[in-house]
C-alpha cells in the first residue's frame, strides 16, 4: 500500500487544522475537510502499521442509514468489500425468562433493512484509504503523541512528546472518550461508569441468522447476537465487570457451553471464531463540543454505551456537520478557529445527540436494575411496545437514526440523571 507523506511540519508554518487521533473519527474528519479544500495534519500516538492494517478488535459496528450516507459521501462505503457489509433486517428483543419477543423491522420506513453491520477494523481501514486518496491535503504523522497544548488568540499549538511544536488555526480532538486534549483544554465531561464490561467475539452457528439481531435482556447480564454474513454472528455479552474478567479466563469449551445454554437452542450448534475482546463500559459526554480554536469530534465529544449502537454514527454526524460549517467559513475567508462556525457545530451536535445519549443511559439503567419494581417496569415497557405498533415504529425509527423522541420519553420514565 502506498504511504501518506510524513514530512515534518515546520513549527513556523501554520497548518489550517491539526487533528489529534487517527481513529475512524479523526481520519474521517480529515477526509471531510479535504473535500472542502481544507488541509489538515493528523497526529497519532500509535504506529503507522496500526493505522494501515488495523487489527481485528471484535467490534461490529451497526450503522444507521444516515451514517452510511455520510460514509458514501466520503467514498469510504464504496471501498468496503461487499462481503464485509452485513444487513440488519430485524431485531428481536427478549426480556428475562420470557420466551416471547418484541420484533422491530424497517417496515414503513421505505427501507429494506434497519441498518448494516461492518467490523470496526474495516471502517478504520477504509478511513485510512480515504486519507491516502486525499494526500495532497492530508498529512498523517504516526508515532506522534500529543502531550501539551496552548490556545491563543491567533492560533492553537500542540507539543509532541519529543518536544516538537505545531501550530494551526484550529485544533480538533478525536482522541477517544478519555480525551486528554479535552481535559487539557479545560473542557469537562459527564462520565458514567456502568460498573460493567462487555465481552465481544464472533461465533459460527448451524442455523442461519437471517439478518436478525437478538437482544436478550436476561437478569444479571445482557446477551446480544448481531447477524454477520456466512452463518456467523457477533456475540455481545454485557455483565458486571468482575464476572466479565473471570469469564475471559474460561477456556473456549466452557465459554461456548455457557453461551449455548443462554441462547436456549437458538441458532443451533455454536462454534467460536477468533479471540474474545473485553471493553469496560463508560459513557462520556463533553460539557462543550467547542471552545476557542478547539472542536471535539467522535468519542472525544460523545462516548456512547454500545447498546443502542450510536457511537460511531454520532462521530460521522458530527464530523460531517463540522466540515460543512468550516467549508462555509473558508468560503467567506473567515478564520477557521473563529467562534461562529464552532459555536454552531457545538449547539447542533448537542441537539443531535443529547436525547439519545440520555435515553440510552436510561435503557441501560432500566435493563440492568434487578429490583422487582424495575423488572416490572421493563416488562411493562416491552408489553406496551408490543401492543402498540406506533411505539414499535418509533423505536425502529430511533434505531435507524431517524427520530430520537422515544428515548427522550423513556428517559423521563426511568428518571436517568
Ligand atoms: C463493544 C463496542 C461496540 C460498539 N458498537 C457500535 C455500534 O454498533 N455502532 C456505533 O455507531 N458505534 C459502536 N461503538 C462505538 C465505536 O466503536 C466508537 O464510537 C468509535 O470507534 C470511536 O472512534 P474515535 O475515532 O472517536 O476514537 P478511537 O477509535 O478511540 O480513536 C482515538 C485515537 O486517538 C489516538 N490518541 C489518543 N490520545 C492521543 C494523543 N495524546 N496523541 C495522539 N494520538 C492520540 C488513539 O491512539 C486512537 O488511535 C462500539 C464500541 C464498542 C466498544
């Protein structure tokens, strides 16, 4: 594969934009800016090999139609091999020990599917390929850990661990939900540690998944099956952190036997594929998405609990919004670090994400609360959704990224903070 230029940038020559983090959001941001004629330099602490050939990390990302449309506009969707895109046709939700389920599909939405699933390492790969195609306007510097920043009236500066200093009109933090840039810029974040972890891995099964996701809210843990291509699915198991750590030490036979019994024969005989991966569950929401000469994108702005599958979708919505506003500012000859575009980005991205962030946390709270009243409430919520097609349609609309209202209502019912 051809390599992006890694030329050193003179400390005196101001860049238009510096982006910290070459995850999918940082690279996607650079591509969207390049399409608006804005040059950027992406700084990544990890090696170039980790960006060029990202390792499989067990995450299968459910993308909404809006997220897919942004990837298409960036040309990244077209770079995904067809076999790596799995359709999500329906979702079946099971509660506790009940054999009944609540079904969601895309009916009435004018679409055939609720969304699509793509592995995270493939999304990262096509984001890098997108940057390669725009190398006249994108510089990627790997092995470059940012350790300091200074924001002034005229420019923003970053200091790398080796002591080098870089300057630009605007700094964009795409350095994960635990963003150090956010913290160093004095922007706080709401953090919610769920005290739970998620184990993810691929499994092969005897029966076809038919593109149906299974979400089983058992008592004590949640088990989701996300349908992939070729009689394969992704297993997503959420449970208290100590239990998750203990289960990571189980051998394959013990783990698969446990999963089989939890799935109660659904999907037939199971076989593990590849390694299990563990992620602690902490959701974050920055107090502000922009400050003087600074914008936050991706998980650095909003780090979601994965249950409603919005994290990277939000990353895409945010970077597309910000690039559009900066393109307008550039056309008008304005300073890219000036406040008008950044403030608009901050308020619109908040409007697009806040209700779903809070609603998702409310869903997690409701479905992990084992007290009798909460069990009753969750049964009631699912029964109401089953009995009322408009409620089901609203949940489907929310799942496909078309309408956040239902999660807002659920939030007020559960009383999430
Ligand atoms: C189990 C799981 C399932 C998920 N499922 C879904 C889903 O179904 N749908 C969905 O939309 N989202 C999902 N997500 C969320 C999605 O994976 C994230 O939103 C997305 O990967 C975040 O990308 P990012 O680029 O913002 O951050 P990251 O991928 O975390 O990248 C941040 C980058 O910044 C670099 N960096 C950090 N600090 C520095 C520094 N000081 N200097 C230089 N570089 C630095 C890091 O090395 C890293 O490369 C899921 C997440 C998990 C854990």
